[in-house]
């Protein structure tokens, strides 16, 4: 994707359904920020300067690194062992 397409969360939500290997199902800005702060060690000030495509790229890079680290592609930021969202349970696994 180039930076010309205005990517907003409804479009990002659609992208995650159409291209689940490329886009996370994390829809809210705050949750995307939390994941990058936790797993990419991204400072808060830098996150606020990123474009939506840059954020998606960093999320993909973090996922690839974690998949390598855990030896599986069956990872979800809403489920253990990666779960960082303490305020709700968005885990869709049984």
C-alpha cells in the first residue's frame, strides 16, 4: 500500500477480514498503540507521528517477529500468551 489511500479504522477493519495475514484485527487507535508500545517498544511520542500505513507495517513486523519467537502463526494479541488488553477479553478462541 502506498500512503495515498486514506486508511481509517472501518477500512482497516475490512482489510483485516480480507487480508488477515497482512492486517491485524485491532481496530481501535488506542489498542494499536498499546500493542506497538508493548511489542515493538515504540515510544508514545513516535507513535503519534506515524501514518496508518506505517502503523500497519510495524504491526506486521511485530507479528512476524513474535511468530518466529513462539514458533507458530497461531497468535492473537487478544489471547494468551500475547494478550496485552487487560480491560476486555476479545479472545475468539474456544
